[in-house]
């Protein structure tokens, strides 16, 4: 009759039930923990895909450009400007109160609370060199 190795506990039925219940509770905890991990992993992925953290590089490779040059955000989202070049740049949406200067090697953040639409943006210092892009607010 002995399936388990701890025969001592198996003699009394009540003790056996207690042991079984606690081991199934432990099993459920494991299952819940695994589901929680999967859920966190999925939500992180979804966030990155649709308008989570948006980072725009300024001057990658010391080129006078933004990367990406078309930036799509949902209203209320924050954009991080990451100046990876060795000169200052701005992220300027003319007439919309957005004008951020970022020093070399630094980052700046701006929350986009513009009505949905398409807005041109630029670097005030280097717009003549073609340093501009398009902001799409959804
Ligand atoms: Cu610039």
C-alpha cells in the first residue's frame, strides 16, 4: 500500500489529507508565480510596441538628424530626447510650446499633450542642415 516513502504519516488519514492540501497549495503558488511572470513579460513587450517609452536620438553618428525622424506617440506620452552627439540640439515644435535644449551626452524628457495630429519638429540650431522630423500624435 505504501506509495509514499514517509510511511509514518500515512497511517492517519487526517494527517495525510493535510499534507496533500499543503502540497497542492504550494503547487498553486508556483503556477500563479509563473503566470505573473509571463504577464509581466507580455505587458513589457506590448508597452514597447505601442507607445510606451519613446526615445529619440539627437545627432547619432554626429549627423544633424533625429532618429527616428518620424515619432509617433499617443497623447500624454513622454518622449525622451537622447543627445548622443557632441554638440547641443533642441527638440522644437514651433508654436506648440515645446522647445527642449539637450546638451551633449544628456537626455531630456517632454510629455506630449498636443491634440492628435501631425506636427513638424526641428532642431533650432541645425534646421538649415536638415535636422528636422515629424511628430504624429494619436
Ligand atoms: Cu541640432
